C-alpha cells in the first residue's frame, strides 16, 4: 500500500497549532517547518516546545534548498498570510527555481488571489494543488448534498435559501490585512458551501449587497442563478460583533414545497409540516472539541467548526493520497471551479456593495480585447495616438513599429524635441494610459484634488504603511485593472476609496 508523503509546513500563522497535531493524528510525518520570517525566540519555542519540530528545520535551510534536496514529493501546507499564497505557489512550481518534483500543495483560507491568477496556477501540472475550504468536508454538508439529489421528489421545489453566520468580533486579527475581512474570511466559507451544494454552472449575478465599512461588522448579499435552474435568490447574511456569546454559529435554511432542511452548525434537520423534526446527521466530533475548544476561544478567526471540518478534510486527503484515486467527494469539494467562482463572487460582491447595482459574477470582456495579439481579453491600455487597445509592453512595442501606428504618428504634432510622447521609451514597470473620449469626464479638476490633499481623513489613512505600498504598486503597475481588483479586496483600500468618493460627491453638490 502506498504511504503518505512527508509534510512540509510553510508559515507560522496560528492555524499551524491545529494543522500539525491533526496531521500527526492521521499518521502524517512532518519533516520540516519553514518560516518566511526571521528566527525569533517565540518561533523557536513554537517549533521546539509546542509543535515538537526540530529547530534546524525552521530557518537554517533556505526554502529553495529545502525543496531541491527533496527525494520524494512533499505534501506542502501553506499557512502564511493570504497575500503570500500566490507567490509561494509560483515559486514551488517554477522549474527554473525549484527542481521539478510534483509536490502536493494545499493553501489554507482565507485567500487573497484574483481569479485570473488562479487560472495561471491551475495550468501548472501538479499532483494536487488546491485552495481548500475545509468547512465543506463537514459530513453534514456532504449528507445534505446527497439528500438533495436522492430525495428530490420528496423535497419538492425549493422556494427560499438563506445562509446566516454570526461570529464574535474579529478585532484580534484586524491588523489591516485581508484576515480582518468578514467577507473573505467567513463569506468565502458560505460561498464555497453554496456552490458545492447548488453548482456553479448557472451562476448569474450578485445583488442587494451591503458591507458595513470600515470595520465590516455586517456583510449581506443575494446570489442569483439563471432562471433555468428554478432556484430562488440565495440570501447570505454575516454579522460580527462583541456581544455574540459564541465564537461562531452558522445556519443554512432551505425551504421547499414539501419540507424544510436546516443546517445548524453540525446538525442536519429535516422538518416536515405534519411531523416532528428529524435529525439526519450530527457530525460533532467530541475529541477535536476537547483538544481545541480553548484554542478557538483565544483565536476567534479560527472557529471550532472550522477545526472540526479540517479533521474530516485530512481524513479525505489521506484516503485520496493512499488510493491515488481521489473520491468523488474530495474531487467535488476541492474543485478548481468552486474556488475560482468564490473569488469571482467576492470581487462582484464588493463592487455591488460599492455601487448599489446588480453585478454579474462572470464578466464579459470582449470590448476590452487586445487589438494587437487578439488573445488577451483584458487590454486596459490605449495607444495615445490611434486609440487601439493593447494588453502588454510587447504588444505596445509591436503596435508602435507597425505601419498603422506610424502612419498616424506622422500626422500628429511632434514635441519640441521632434519626437511624440508615444515614441518615448517605456519601462516594463509603467505603461502610458490615456483617458478615452468617454472617460475624460472622470478626470478630477485641480480644485477637487486640493480638497483631497487637505482632507484629514485621507491623511490619517495614508499613515498606514500597507495602504501606501498598495498605492505605489498601482501607480507603477503594468496591469492596473487587475491590480485594482485585488486592491478592492483589501478593507483598508476600500475605506480609502470610500473617503475619496465622499469628497468627490460633496464637491459635486456645492
């Protein structure tokens, strides 16, 4: 029988205190823990005393050397901050940096990866590479999906679906990182479960979205499916505040014409109108509760139900690795399509909350297609002379050397030095972006820029180093449209944009 691969833990986020003992409980051997941070007394104590991992495994070997010296594929658990996930995966899968070894890679939520970057990761041939939402592995939801399929005739037409989440305040982890985002941390759980239960093929739009800013203590939205599915809008409501006694509580209510199905944390309840409630399954795991109840109270961003779900996830993971043929349940719950749609939906929810409009989950970018290579459907740049769209520096240079652009340039006015602005050499870090005729009205006048410059709220926000770094990156980005989408997933950046919009709106009313 094949054995389980050795484990490499990457990162020292609090979740490692759960990952390590649960992996060992299922017989996994943890060979190394590598941290992207410098060696500290606390880190030494965590590895040596708490996790019982050799001190030399922490930071004495570089990450590249660790993987290059591997004699067999690692099972790599990435437990770092969300903004490091993509960079680590790309490094692991880059054959020019790391010796190809087909490592298994698993990322722990929350994630901060834009949908297009996920596609680039998916194209890399790995034995297993997944962004995992362990909550879906709770046997309660697996049982619910089977019940919805097998008992469809006895359930009837679904009339309403509501997913409610209540959790205590997340201030303990709100250090201006994506971890403090209620939508990314717990909204993603709800989305992944709903997409697992009802599929992603017929997803349509996001509507009625509301995110209370700046602290995101409330988040709600509707997920709308195409009419052909006959599914009603799915309402999701997430509330976080310090007055809630339990660290986390989730409730899924499905009302159909013949019965109702309720998921209350670990229990799946069947409710018929003429009989008593019937508990179909209760997947509460007492051993996990005893070991991690105190840890969950101290770390409210990692609720106990997540830890219990992770226990079931590792069981499915071990079975799939040993049998070398993943079970259908494991394949479904780690589906790339689910995590891709979750990330797309999060982007749509933020936009719908900001604009108050109905926003499609999947965008149609035909009008943004590159007119040079005809391949890239997201071409945010325009030639300042002939106005055609291009997607990258190479397409820009190719267009500039073409007869079409040359013909237009010869008719244009040159600068005092005898060269047009379009002929000035560009670096790869910045491309010229000009406002189109239909976009010129969005340019802010000088008096409004002065109001922004004098805003106390804006200046206070700009004290945040993380925000300043994002703004500088956007200013020199070669893909500003993509990077703006990523930035709008960060609570501090959304707050910054909201303050800017307030100034613009007030000025417009004067």
